[in-house]
């Protein structure tokens, strides 16, 4: 086995058409004959789409050795496996890689083109069968297919981001964000982050009982040039439900000018690390909020059944749709809902021109207790509000088995409340 490095593919001058830009795919070659190896090396040197990581000179992969130890950890994006030396061993190696490193694509290379041999290679886990002499164009197309799949996976792996904005101050945004977030993290076992985007006096940390912290979200945005997993961790507060929070400033802060794109950079980064991101926005719209709202999967306008708030819902939805935020992403959440309210649901829906997406019951004493306890999943969370928000969390974040966990959670809470 010999290690090998290539010229930095990112510096290679020619880039091929049809391959979208992005990080090069890592490639490990296994048992390539001299000619094929030469073609591969030329290919890698002339195009920035692959980075040769390793060349393995035999099919030796004994039962006790882990695939990742052999091909490298993290596993390469592509293993180029020559089947001509020993077809049986090559097929066994392909099977092991396929089983232990399922995200690695395996390309078979061979001078044999009999259909049964091709089928055998595909059955052992190869996704491509490339004939010798290796055709760079064919290799490029195969690499592009892997790149396309990787991008699609990355897209689907991004966390869902929902913003919450009040039709006016005090409609319950922070209450809903923190309780829904705690339910997603606790009952649904989803990796969830709340971002408090108030420029000053954020309440989310207080509502979660997390009062000791030094850094806030806007400082993170100012440090995007250093942004990595460690830096993010130093800004994140952890709630006992499993919910994470990046707080807003404690008090007043001088006006900040963030570099263009910095906020989006942070948001994209956290989206790759969390399944759900809930953003607690201050009421009122400005350009920065708007920029963020454009990235959200859902924008929840939280209102109460009062004329002034409902009038603002109409204004806000009009404004957002004018700013090209798709109407179907804007949802109206009616908080503090009471069955016998002065303004009926039908009247509300008529006045806002759309259906109410979610109704949260009015339960002031319970909500205030939850807030002062700082624990949305704790002792008072058997309230109707908590159950209602658990149902919302389950509707968006339920995984197999979550229902059981939720029942178990409720059983435990009933037990504690005795
Ligand atoms: N479903 C509810 N039932 C009863 N009271 C509620 C409910 N939701 C929120 N409240 C109460 O409404 C008040 C305001 O709630 P909250 O701070 O969450 O609103 P907000 O929209 O975040 O306010 P701000 O605009 O100041 O950020 C709190 O006292 C809270 O207890
Ligand atoms: Mg608030």
C-alpha cells in the first residue's frame, strides 16, 4: 500500500463543463493497473473535480480490519476498484465497502465487458462499470453523478428553519418558540436550535432559565470568518430538554453593521448542524429580517384576537408577499385562543383573508408559571398550552417511536405532578 498526493486540484486551471463548482470529491484507487493509474493521475491533475486521496495496491481487507481504517476515515466519496487482478476478491472488497461505508460510491474498472460480469460487479455494490482503457469523459460523467447526488443529499440534510414574528409586541412569540423548541428537542428527539434575533433585551434565554451567558448571536455574526463547529459551540446554551439556544444581547447594544451575507452564512452553517431552527424575531420588519425570512421554510406570524394585531397580520402578509416571500410559506398562528372570544375564528379568517394555521389556547397562569420556572417541559407542562405545542412539534418532527416517547413523557409528568 502506498500513500500518494497529487497537485492541488483546486488550483488546476481547466474546469469541465457540466460539473458545477464545489469541493472536489475524494477518490481512493484500489489495485489499478499501471496504464489506468496513469490516465487517472492525468485526469485528476487536469480537472478540479476529484482529489486523489490514496492508492491501495492490493485487495487485502481482512475480516478484523475496519473498512475505514483501510480506505481512510472519513470514507472517500469514490473508490475506483480494478476488477481485473482478482475478480472474486474485488467483489468481496466492493461488498465490504458498500456495507461499511455506504456513502462511498464504488466504480468498477475492467477490460471485461461480458454482461454477467458487469451484473456481478453491480450486485456487489458498484454504481458504475468503466471499461479499460479508462475514458476521461466517461469518468467525468460518473464523477458528476456522484457530485449531483452529494449535493442533493446536502440539500435534504439541511435543517428546517421557521421564523416567528409577532403581529405586534407581546403576542407570545417567545413563549411559542421556546416551548415548541423544547418539545421538538425533548419529545421528538430532534436536534433543535432557537436563535433569538432581538437586537437587544432578548427574552428567550430568560424563558428557558438560561441566564448565565457571555456571548450573543450578533457577536457570532461578526465572527463569520472564524466560524466552525467549535466557535458555534462557544455561543450555544443548552437547555435540559435538549434544546439549544443562541441568545440575544442581555441589554442595549450599540447599533451594529454586519458584513453583507454574514447573517446568511451563519444561518446556512447552523442549518447543516440542526434538524430544526426556530427564530424568535422582534415585531416589525426591516431589511435584515427580510433577508432572513427569505431563507425560512416557514414564516409564522403570531397574533392574538385583537383588532390592532389582526390589522397588522394583513399588513405584514401583504408586505412579505410583495417582497417575494411565497404566500404558502406564511402561516398565521392564533395565540391565546378562547372558544368564546369576542371575535370569532370565522371573523378572524375573513379579516386576514386566510386560514388560521395553528391555534394555541389561552392559559395565562400556566404560561407564566412555565416562564418563571424556565422549563417548558418541566412540571407545569401538562397544561393545554404545552400539550398543544407538543402536538405541533409531533406534527412536524415526529419520528418513528416518538408517540411512545411522548406518552412516556406525559406519564412521567403526571407522576411528578401528583
Ligand atoms: N397561550 C398563552 N396563554 C396565556 N398567556 C400567554 C400565552 N402565550 C403568551 N402568553 C403571555 O403573553 C405575554 C407575552 O408573551 P411573550 O413574551 O412570549 O410575547 P412576545 O411576542 O415574545 O413579546 P415581545 O414582543 O416582547 O418579544 C407573557 O406574559 C406570556 O405569559
Ligand atoms: Mg419575545
